[in-house]
C-alpha cells in the first residue's frame, strides 16, 4: 500500500486518522509541527500528505507551498474554515483537495483512495534534483554542477545549498540553518553558518563579494534568489 504523512496538532484527530489509514494497509507517519513536517516528508517521501492548515510554528499553507516545489504527492488540507476564499487560497498554495472539519471519516477515506488512484495513474517521478541560477543539484548522488561544470562542495556546504534552494525566496535565519544543517545538538555558534555561506558563495557566485543568488538579510539570515 501507500506511505501517508498526517500533519495534525489535534492529537486525538491525528491518532484517529492514522489508526484508520493503517487499518486500510497504509504506512503512516505523523507529526504535529509544520517544520517537522518538512523533515518528515523529505526523509520518508510519502505518497500522500494530509496537512492541517493551523499548525504551531510553520503554518500549513507555508508547508504546502514548500512541499509543492519538492514533491508531486497529493496534498489534502484539513481546516475548520469553510469559506470559498479559504478554499481558493489553499488550492492556490498547491493543495489537491480541501476537507472542512468536522468531516465524515467515510468521506475522508474515500477522498484518500481517490487521490491515491489518481496518483497511481499519473505515476510521477520523484523530485531528486534541484535546478536554479545555472545550478543543478543531484540530491541522491550529492553532486552539484554550475552551467554544466562540476563543483566540489564539502558535506555541510552541500546540505546548506540544498536547504537554501529548497526554500528559495524564503528568508532563513542563522539559527534555523544551524539547527537544520548542523543538528540540534551542535554546540558551535551561528558564525559557523556565515563562514560556510562565504565558502559556498566563492564556489557558486561569479562575484562572491557582490552575490546575486545567496542574499544576506541583515540581522536575520540568508535567502536564495532563483533569478539568474
């Protein structure tokens, strides 16, 4: 059967959904946090994502927009808001379906089955590459090319570049980059991020002193610009 990620901060509802999906033979991954949802999706590559709109930390719409750049898996939004504009915003964010709480469990499972059938017919290819600004990143093979020329990046430089490109256009704080790339238990300071950003710029920027792609956002962190 399929791998399904359920992102819902109402733990009772989360457990109910997971229990019924598992009863239908699916493998279910759960989380109640938007940022952790991104990590879980990238680690497990789910075939379908059930995503609550109102989440602590990173909200569901932001998670949806980021994941839609990385996966073709169906995304079904759950929300207590039933207005037409709310649905339009959700669908424009990249969702495939929109279910208003409270909902019938039978209808919910039917929508899951329908979305998985459509996904199986389309047979999309997984997103294993990132491309922008003349860069091509092979995530599985951990290789990077710029304008067809291979670049030699360190392990952390590679992870930092992938993190920035996956969230192109978004400002990522130094603390967030330190946590995501170096880990929660890293004891060094955010200066480590600045040093690796400088090294990375020297390899991907034509003029590192006036970077075009990795922009510094004073007092916050960095943003990757896709424009070449």
